[in-house]
């Protein structure tokens, strides 16, 4: 007798990817008990998993089983050893990162609107930050009752306090963050999305955990990796096909209304391309049938490249921390900027992830500054390696292929030394471990940078939104995929330009706005 196939489950909405934006979308859509929502997440649940929930353990997640751990393609001007950490767990990178919480500068959002993303200016988006947060910082602009707990890091690290004093001596004043005004030059303790007990206030913790057991209309499936999107007549996206947790069998779900892809800036373009939406020549070359020739899919990859300069500490560094990277420093390297082009993270731990292999000394008792280029101009790509969904994509950020990025990063190395040379750091700063005092000229500094730089793990822009008639943007301003129906994308890939600051909270904001757009019809 022929096998009897099981009916394909149907929902109103299917959210592919339960990450930083996807968790928000699923929670907001399922607020309506008359609407059914299915979430497909390749990773495990984070519920009850202390290795995920404890924010101070975040660095152990890099290159772990919770990490897709994407290598980069050989780099013309960058570090070939670099790995792009992408979270493989419910909550996505908000369950995996250091939870540094920033509102995007108004200038970033207004730039999005000016580039064709109508409705995404600061006036439109700032109310969404207010909606999502419960913030302990002063100011009438802040939200006090949102799902995401945002708090200011307490000034408990004595080396960090000395660093802020050193910044002030170097002309970088202690300045509050998230005050509603863009910080062009200033330093302070970060705000973080973390609860007072050290539990990360990720998208999953904040939006899904409170409702996961109480909403019958919300079906969260973990351990299922999307293979491709399903389309029906007239080019309507009708659902998704995925690999079951046994790693052998395939299943599918269907969406009566819409499918929302929220797999992140690397995996969202991958899934679209596997489904026939992307640069036609590349898809044909890879053996994928072309559904929509969309050259912007997987293009315009942006990131925050990050250098490191590390000192041995003269005194014992702190043995406890909220997340070990508690201070940010912003600077401008040329006159006339409306946003800082340089940012540092201060780490109270050694960071030899890319220096030790190159022969630089390390220490268990060290601190570092990590300059990063906030508005890098280098652009890269995400491409399929093969037509097999199980294969990792080709990630080519093309770091430092624009001279601007080299100049800013080199200036960052010099400014880091200038800050740490100030009197307040005299009792803390021992020998410079990496790159070391022998690296003085711009050429010597950049030779070190290109061999040892990392990333702040902020890929974005690979499925960017733009005007309806902009052939380079795969999405319209309502996050709808051009050339098909019933399909949206919502995550950091949709950003026309990467935010100047850490983008996690902005990605949650994108989820909020996506849910609003869907509800508005």
C-alpha cells in the first residue's frame, strides 16, 4: 500500500529563526489569541540553560556548540583566521553576546530614511526603543515598563575607574550614554540588557520566556534547521521546509498569511538564496533555480572590525564582572563628523584570541582596549558554498579594503596608547603585550592589525531595505521581499547601513516594527 503522508501543519505566521528579532516578532504577533504563530529555530532552547543565561559566561560561547562558527574567506587586507560567531540557540545573538545596550543615534536612523527606508527615521523608531525597554537611566525619553531590562553597569572595577579618569585627561570626558544625544567624543560605563542577578535580558528571556507555557497559539520548535522556503502559485511564500532534530527526516509548515525570515545577516541571505532569491548568476552557478534575480541579497555586508591593544596589569584585575567589557569610549578622528568614527571597548581580561598564535606574549592578568571602526566603508558578501543547506556559506567581509578603515583603526591604536599613558593609569599599566612598543609607524601598526584583528560580531546589511524602485535593495521599507508575496525579512540584515553603535537593541527594535507593520496589514 502507498505511504500515507501526514498533513502539513498550518499557522497564520511562520517565523524562521527565533533570534534577536524573531523572538520579538513571535511574541508580539501571538499577543492576539486569534492568531497562530510557529517559530522554527535551529538551535536548542535557552530555558534553564545557565551557560546561556549567565551573562558573565558569554565568552565561553565563542566557538562552542551554540555557535555556527563561520570562518571567513581569505582576506586581502585582513585576518584569515577570524571566525564569525553566530548564535545557534533560541534568542539568537542576544543569547550569545555581551549585551551592550545602545539606542542607535538619531543620525543613523535618519540616514536609513534618507536612503529610501521610509518610516525608519528617528522620530518613527525612538518610540519603539521606549516600548521595549525598562531602563534605569534618567530621562523622560526612556521606557520604564518594557520587557527588556536595561541597566547601567555599576562602577566596581578600579582599573575601569582609572581608565575613565585617563580618558578625561586625554580630552575624552565622562559622558552618559543613551541620553538622547549622540556622543561624538566621550567615555562611560556601558548600559547592558541584563537583570540585576546577572541573567541576560535577551530577546528570548524578555519576550518568550514569560509566555512560552501560557500561549496555546505559539508553537516554538527548536533543533530544526530551515532548508528552503516554499512557494505556491503566483509567487506567494507559503511556508518552510526544515530538517527535523533527528538529522535525517524533513518536514514542513505552512503559513496562511506570511513567512518572516529572521535568521541573521549571514543565514537570512543564505536561506533566501537556497530558495532561489538572490544574484541570478551566482544561483545558476551554484545549481539553484532562480526565482527572483535580486543582486542585493548577500551583498553590502558591513561589520565593525576590531583591533586589540593589551597591557599586563601591575595590580590584580577584578575577579568578578557583569560581562568583562564594561566601558565604552567614543572618539572622532577628523573634524566635522556628526557621529563618532571610532569606538573602544575596555576589557578587564586578556584578549589574546588572535594575538597569541602570531607570537605576541600574553598574561592571565591583563586589560585591553579594542578600537573598532564604527562606520567602516569596506563592503563584503555572503554567498552559497554549494546548494546544500548543510554547508556553511562563504563569508567574505573584505576587511580593510577601504583606506578609510585603515586610517581610523591605526588612529585608534595610537589613541589607546595616549589614553593609557595618562597619569591615572600609571598604577595599572605594565608592559604593552600586544602589539608592543616596537610597533610605532603606521605601516608597523597596520601590519599587526591585519594579522590579529577581530570583529565585534556585528554583520549587517546583507538583505537591506530601501525604496520600492531601488533595484539594489531586496526589501521595501515594510520589510517585504521584492518579487514575491507573503515574505518579509527582519533582523540586522535589513539595515541599509550598520549602526554606529552595538546593534543588538536596534535589532530588537526592528522586530517590534516588523510586528507593527504586519498587524497594520
